[in-house]
């Protein structure tokens, strides 16, 4: 076991794992978005709305990608703000990090489950 890990209390390791779970789900969702990026970017760059009675599966996947990209923008802003806090306060605790990013853990998990089921 790594020396750093041995210095952490069991509860701190659990919180660390929850924080890493957020990053893991983000990475998986990001890979999904990248695989659909061209289509999602074309939808983001135009203001047209698709009308009609037939919608392809591609339309729904594109809509999901656009929504996930929107969530990512908010997430990136949070990371930027939080990075400044950490740089200015080296004593920020795991529990503080967890409380800041906790809303994204459930959201990313839910989006990941939805993406996986398709």
C-alpha cells in the first residue's frame, strides 16, 4: 500500500474514492461525447429546431450530447473556481471537496447509466 494512502483515515479514503468516481464518470461521458462530437457541435452551432413527426435515434443521442456538454460547462467553471480556492488555501479538506462536487456525482452517474443503457 502506498505511503500516502496509509496516512489517510478510512473515512478519507472513502471520500477520496467518491471524488474519483466523479472523475471516472466524467471521463466515460467525455469519451461518449467525443465519439458523437461532430453531430453535437453542428447542433450547438445552429439555432434551428428539428420539426416533424419522425425523429431518428441520432436526434435523441445528439440532444443528450448537447445537454451533457451544457452540464460540462458548468462543471468546468466550478473546477476553475475551486482550483483558485485550493491554491489560496492548502488546508482544504476532503469533506469540503466532496461537498462542492457531490451534486455532480449523482448527475454523472445517472447520465452514465442512461448512456450505457442505449
